[in-house]
C-alpha cells in the first residue's frame, strides 16, 4: 500500500527561525526582553521603553519578524484544516508572510502619516508603541502554540476557536490599556476617535477579510 508521507519540515524551519529571532532579541536587550515578557501583568515595560522609542527599533523589528512568521504558520494551519489537506504549500506560506508583513507595515506608516498631518506625532508614537508591543507578544505566544499544533495536538475547530479567543483577549487587553492611558484625550475628541476606529482599525481588517474570502 502507498502511504502519504506528511512532511512538516518547512514548519519546523520557520519555527526554528522564529525561536532564533526571539533568542537574538533576548541577547540584544536581555533586561528589556524580561520586562517585555511580563507586559500582560506589569505595565513597567510600556512606561519605561516608550521614552526610548525609535522609528527603526532593532528589538521591535526582531519581534515583529517573529510575529509575521508565527501568524503566517498559524494561518496556514487553519487553511490546511479548512481544506482537509496535509500539504505544506511553500507558495502560500510565502504569500502569507509577504501579505501579513506588508499589511501591518503599510497600516503603521499610514497612521504615522496621519499623525504628522494633524501634528500629534508624540501621542501617536505612544499609542503605536503600546499596540505594536501587544501584537509582538502575540507572536511570542503563537510560537509554542504552532509547535503544539504541528507536532502534538490534533487541530480541530474547537482548538482553533480557543486559540483565536486567547489571542483576541490579549489583543483587547492591549487596546484597553491604550485607551486607559489616553482616556482624557479620547473624551475630549470622541468624534475623531470614533472616526479613527472606523477608518484605521476596523475598515482595513474588513477589506482584508473580503480579499481572503474572495
């Protein structure tokens, strides 16, 4: 009898790269990484490192790279489950990495451009730093989750729902933290805040969803 040989070598390579990136980030800034690791339970990281934020930050860039890789692997696993396939598509993974990375970068650049136009660079820098920090933390969480899905746990719909719910909770906690930090500014400019949410936080993801579905 012929047997289908399921190879997860590409997933393994990508996860090792993600692990190497995280190790490099810890090597580059060990104290900052330790503070970042506990960001969900302690706001020390957000208060300290927002002051030293740069447009091109090596630490954030490394964690962002892991985020893109981890999210791409997770999306591919969902795709495999939805299509009942065990084939790892190099082409699809490349498209996911490129698409997710480009989407996030363009969104951040647009937000920075709008901040410059309305002369609120400092406020936007603080907000983006908090938002990017929590997104990078999602990449940290997804690395072991992906490893479990590939090598241990059988991917099922309830499992995916549970993981997505966990990621949403982390992301929402980051949004709530940002809103609490800038609540006085938001109250005084509620209309512009709602406009921002619709135009730059909700609309891009709706468009992305429509593109993926079609």
